[in-house]
C-alpha cells in the first residue's frame, strides 16, 4: 500500500465522514479517519523498522514542527491535561499532534526514486478538484435550502443550529468548508493552465462552481481567502508591471467597497437562527476579544496561559474596567483569531514557532511555483500550498481555525509534501538547467526538470 495514497484517502474520509458522521465517544473520541490514521502510522512504523521505507533527509522545518508539538505538550503537562470540558490533551492530539504526524508521513513521500511522490501529488490535485466540486455543490444546495440534495444527511440536522442555512458542509463549519473549497479552486486553476482547450473549458467551469460554493458559505473571510488565492496565483502568469497595477487597484477597490458597503457587509443576515443585528453584534465582539488577549499576553508573554485553557484562564480578565469597554460580553466566547489564540495559549515562543513554520513554507511554495513549469509536481504542490495558506490566513484572522476539523491536517500534509519536493529538488540541482518556459515579461527563464526525470511535468487533456 502506498502511504501517501492512504493519507489522501484519510483527507477525504475526515472531510466527508468525520466525527460528525460517526464517532466512538469516550475520554478521547474516535472517528473513522482517526482510526484509519492510526493504521497508516502503524504500517509506516513497521516499514521503517524493516527498512523498506527510507528515512527522509531532514530539513530545518522538521525541527520547527517537532518543537511546536513538544512545546504545546509541555504546556498541557504544566497547566493540566484533563481539567476542562474539552480536555486540552485531546485538542493537542487531534488538532496538532496528528496533523504534525501527517506532515512527517508526507516527508517520507519521495520513496526510493520519487515516482510515488509524483503520482501522489497528481492524485491529490485530482482529489481536490472532485472534493471541492462536491463541497461547492453541497454548499449551494444548503444556501438554497435544497435539503434533499445534501449528503451526508447529518448536515441537515437543525438541532446543530450553528451556521444552519449557510454552506457549512460536512465539517459543519463554513470557514473550514471554505478553506477546503479554496483548495479545490486552486486545484482547478492548476489543471486549467496545464490542460488543452477542452481541459481549460472543463476546469474553468469547475472553478466557477468552486467560487459559487465559496460564496454560499456567506462568510466574508472565505470570500477573502478565495480572492487572495486567485490573486497570488495570478501573479505567476502576469508581468511585474501588471502585478503592481493590479495590487494597487485591488487595495483601492477593496477600500471603496468596504467604505461604501460597510453596514451591509457587517449586518447582512447569514444564519437562519441569527438575525442581521446579531450578525453585526458578533463583529463588534472581536475588538473585545483582542483586548482580553492583550491583557492575558501582558501577564504571561513567553509561555502563555496553557494550551486549551483559554476559557478558564480568561475568566478574571473579563472583569477589567480600565479600558472602558464591556469585556464581560465576551465571557462565553473563545478567541476569534488563530494567532491571538496561539499567543494566549502558548505565548511568544509558541506563536513564533507557528509563524516561522507558516512563513517558511509560504516562501518555499512561492519559489517552487516560480521556478518550475506548469504540470510539474513542483509547481502543483507550490500552488496548492499558496492556496491553502491564503485560506488559512484570511479565515484565521477572524476564526480560530486551529480547532476546526481537518484544517490543520490539510495544512500540515501539504506543507510536508512541499518541503519534500523542495528538499529533493535541491538534491537534483546539479542536473537542472535553465531554459525558457514561455515568453513572459515576468519570467525570462525558469528552471525546469531534466527530460525523463520523475519530477518532470505531467500533461492533462
């Protein structure tokens, strides 16, 4: 069994048939994808013990990921692992340790000759196109209240009232659903530029479907993430002067739209169980949450208040009156920003490790996308990583995406594949020659893989 193929299967399983579909309740709940993940890890460990699976060449980012996981675990041990309604150790296991382990699995993806890596990346892009299309159509049906067409059926459960009426998908969260659909959109863009005329028409249509799905989430951060991913990927195909003009025009247009439609954007009705006034109020809570996070940071700047301990640790800070704002209004809420959440929980040390990881992977992804031709695994995984981080950043500014099912699993898996391709692309640097790919003002010449290489471009119809 190919380990990377199994990981791709786990991504689909966790997205469509995750804990909301089936789970075994206990001190630590088990779902189908988590059980499958344990099986994959067991198989990989046995292969490494038998030396049938080569140990990957280590990269500095591997140590950053390991450091982040260990720091969060130490935080759990120091402040308590089971002293909350949602045990911090369970959050550490499912939302950080398992995604990080999946990153390490992806780091073994090169195999003996790289053929598995190439085919797995191609399969991953295909999977994201199909999965993104399914999620998009499901989200549109949710928004239009065409419940008979929504599958799995638990998405229609009115008892789970939060986000009902929006495109929340099988993850039951429009932000998480939007991040995966943004990945599907990026996969369509990748295939669009590496296909012929018929392929361009098909993938162009599927990209429109993905955009419709992102809109159906009725979530502003999802819209921003999809727009940012398209804008950044578009920079790969236009001259530098056009990029500058487009960047300035985007800022001016976005500012004008925000000023002109501010009230409508903040107060429009989204959830069936949430009025427009309540929607506007939810936006007003974010400055209060940021103030609480600032006060908590001042007390414990380096180590934080404990991983998964926010609701307990934040309690005294809601009574502060020196700011002249009603901080008690956010007493039942968790942080609505992934970076502030990490800062409060893990301090500057944990946040620095996380930001270093995200920024480094983004730089690697951009270089892979710029240096290699359409259809190559380098460019495909680079563009996917850019899309994933665009969605992660835009949604993470308004939601704690680190506790949304599957978000970190996708992010860390793609990061592991990105680093793996980067490490082995460097190893092949002596065989790589500079050659013009196409007449672009922005790229007079690019680095391409040698003819016959396992990392050569893959053409699509």
